[in-house]
C-alpha cells in the first residue's frame, strides 16, 4: 500500500511566479475583451453589423456628418483601417460618403435614413450586454472608468 501524500496544509506554498499566465494583466484583459466582443457579436449579428461597424455608427449617432479623420480619431483607427469599413457601411445603405465642399481631399460621412433608423434597433444592446455579463451595473461602471483611465495613460 502506498502512503498518502502530505495533506495540502502541510505542502509548501509555491513561490510567486511573475511569468505565470494566471498572473498576467495582459491575458486577463485579452480574455475579457474576447468575451465582451463575442457577446456584442451575438447582439449585432441580427442587425447585420460587425463590432467595428457598430462602433463607427455609435460615433455617428452621437453626431452625424463627420469627417473620416474625426471618426478615426474617436475610434483610434487609421484611415487604412477605417476606409474599407466605411465602404461596407455604405454598401449596406447605412451611410453616404461625400467629398467635403471646403476641401476635396476630405471625405464626409453622413448617416442615411436607414442608418439613423438602425439606432432604434440597437438601443437595447448595452443593457443586453450588461445582463449577459452577470455583473452589477455599479461594477460595470467602475470597470469602464478603470479601463478608460488605463487607456488614457
């Protein structure tokens, strides 16, 4: 018969390993971001939107008729990333891209009637996401404030 191993209370604690995956802030943020984006994807699919398209529409729903550069600045996206996204939104009938009258080099983005109407269909998404996450609203508000602070530094 083999002797029983020492009880857990007799075991020596493992030394702290700063490179253990469980101790990495970056991995916790990565895993959480993936989960949140998956939750959004499930909400956005019935609307025919991708997550980046939704973010772009959020910017336009706040204030319509913006320059591409303004949208890029709000979303921290360069024009090389933003342009194909805007083309897809235009093809879907949600926006119109036009040259700026004051400066032909700049492109203005304006919501269509369909793009404005989509807002009413999307209005419950934040609430649905909060419910799916199963966290109290005050926890989500604190988390958002912490992440905003982290991103600003």
